[in-house]
C-alpha cells in the first residue's frame, strides 16, 4: 500500500486551518496542526480529536510533505519566512486571500498580482506553490454537512495541482484545476465579491460552483 503524505496545517488554530485539518483527518489523513505556539496547536488538536497532533509551525512544516498555509494576508510574509527552510522541495498550498480591512468587500490584490504569486516569490523556486481553498466558508467546512462548493486549484506544476485537487475531493468538496498560479488572482478576488454577496443577499457563506462539468 502506497504511503500517503503527511500534511501540516500552518496556522491551523485559525478557523479555516482548523476546518481543513478536521476534514482531512476525517478522511483518514495524518495531519499536524501548526501554530506559533506549540501549546495552542496541541490544544486545538485535542479539541478536534481525530488523531490530530499539534506542534509549532516550523516543526509541523518540517514533519510534513504537503504544507497548507492558512493565515491572514497580514501574517503571510512573516509566516512564510518562518517556515521557508522547512519546506524546500515540498508542496506548499497557500490559501491566503489579500483582504485588507476595513474594506474587505473590495478587491485589493497585492503588487505581485496575487497572494499566491507573492508566496512563490517569497519561498523561491525550490518550493512548489499551489493555491486553493479561497472560496469555501470555514464555518461550514468545520461541520460534517455536505457543502456544495467547488475548490479551484492553481499551480504551475500539474502533478502538484492534482494532489491538491485530490485533497479537496477527500474533504467532500469538488476540486477543479484552475490553471497556472497567476490565475489564483481570480479566486482571491472572488472572495471579496462573495463577502459582498453574502452581506447583500443575507447568504450564510455562499461559495462557487462551475456548471457543465
């Protein structure tokens, strides 16, 4: 039987990180929750159960083959710098959306064009960056409910993209290839649009679905 990759969730004590960790653990994946504080990570792992482990962000990243980064845009740069040495030769899945409070309902992409391209620039060519999970509501993901939401996955390495598409599917979502990493700008921007739609039409965490597939 082929050994499946260990997955680390850097920023795993946040809402999205914890939700992803829980879904993957329920799917039978070995998952390590990372946080700036090992104690906070261990507490979240204990709260969620499911065989999850908790460590510092660096220790979690060092122990995993796939590292999912789930931190706010304001923390992205420092977090990636913290784990950079521990993710060389690995897949880093960046979930960052460039929301800039208080105007979170307005699209505000960074100078690099997207948070994902920014992550690749910060980590360098020895790391394979894939981006995903921008448009799924964390408060729904943390439940056992079926979620009718597609996850667009972006990356320049098709094999790495396929691994993340598979993870989304294991989580009960539908992962779809969205093309090159630069295309991540579309999903990142869509998050602000969804926040606006959710507020305007009183939607409880609306997502996206691609028709015709």
